[in-house]
């Protein structure tokens, strides 16, 4: 999508955060396109490290995770913009150019939910269904999705749906974060 643009030079394409850090150490980079979900280190953890080590670097998140909790967390960690993976070529180019100029770019359909969640009186995070609490407790006990599915008599795909729901409601992006927040909120023991 970007190779034919005269004002954009691609210095690397990588499949993991670790490989990204290697490229950044070797090549001058102005903008990084980063996904939330990657093998190894999560995109949010990579973002946090990038913005701490290279505050001048502009990081544009492009992810299938379009929940306002992800967008808000990415912005809090220093992302210069956030786009869904469904964004077209024109919007991606616009976002890259805007963020390169030092501005912030957030896909228009992500703005309203983000603003709504930040308004006074918005639904507080952390309200889990009884089944979500069971899944979170199983995660805290060290169970993997397959084991949780067996224990609760549900499919592994259903467990994944519950895990995503827990992440969204607790506004976290990892199992460890979910357990930490769950413990702090008294949702699990």
C-alpha cells in the first residue's frame, strides 16, 4: 500500500516487536506502524518502550482492536494515532502524513466511543458477568484456554470470547494485567 508513495520510504517490515527494535536500532525511522496483537511482546508493551526510549518517534497503531479502551490506552502510552485495519489506503497515507507533522490522527468512527467513555458518568470499568469472573479466576489460577474450556464445559472459542470481554471490561491487554486488576478490584482471590 505504501511502496509507490514518493514521500514514504519503508525501512523494514517485521513480524514481532523484537525484530522492530532491531530495525529501529539500525535505520533512522520517523513513523512506526504497530499492531496491538503480535507474537511475543504485545503492541502496547512495545509502544510503551518505544515512547520511553525514543519520544520523538511517531507511532501509529493499526489494529483490529477497535474498542475505546485500546484506543485510550494507546494514546495514554504515547501513540500518535490509531486506525482500524479496515482503513483504506488513502486514510492510512493521511494518518502517516498527519502524525509525521506532529499531530494526532484517530479514525473518525473510533472518536465517538472514545469520547463517550471519557465523559463523566460513563459506565465504570470492571463490571464482569459471573461467567467472566469464573474465566478470570481460572486465568489467575494459571489455566490456559483449553483447560478453562474443559473445566467450564464450554468450547475454547467461547473461552476466547469471554477472555476478550474480560480484557475490554477491565481495560487491559494481557492476562497478567487482567489478573492484577481483578485482584486489586476484589473480583478474584
